[in-house]
């Protein structure tokens, strides 16, 4: 049972949770960057080069291969994913606060010792 408590203390430590969140958000943001490159930037760069050889008129050049929907979908997935992760971390932090024992009222002996200490300081 001791190892389980140590593991729980380790996982609820703020730095470990923050590091895990950073890694997960970084991976999810990587999907946005990949979508931006694959769905928008690459078609914008390749479409004119591929179509230029077949075009007689520059006005016929189209950007029809750009997939804005795929990029927007990746952004929406990221926002949802980040919000769910925020809720999970928030619940971990709430659990952590509940585990901290509240400051207890000093016992009668502690009060008496404090009075004695105070009287000795006066003399």
C-alpha cells in the first residue's frame, strides 16, 4: 500500500502534471501544424506549379485543392481536446487541495506552552 501512496503523491505533484500537460498539448498542436501544411500550404504551393503547364490563361488558375475544412477541423479538435485536458487538470488540482489537512486549532498544551513562552519573553 505504501508504494501506491508514493505513486499517487508523485502523480499529483504539480510539476509532473504540468509536464504531462505540456507534452500532450504539444502533440495536439503538432496535429494543427501538420494540417496547416498538408491542407493549406502544400496545395497553395503545388497547385500553380502543377497547373501552370496546362493553362492557356492565367485567370483559369484555381486554388481548388486547398482543404480549409481539414484545417478548421484540426483547430476545433485541438480546442476541444485542450478544454477537456483543462478540466482534468482542474479536477486533479481540486483533489490535491482537498488532501491538504486544514490547520487545526492548537491543543490546550500548546496554548499553555505559548503563554509560558510569552511570559518568559516579557521578563
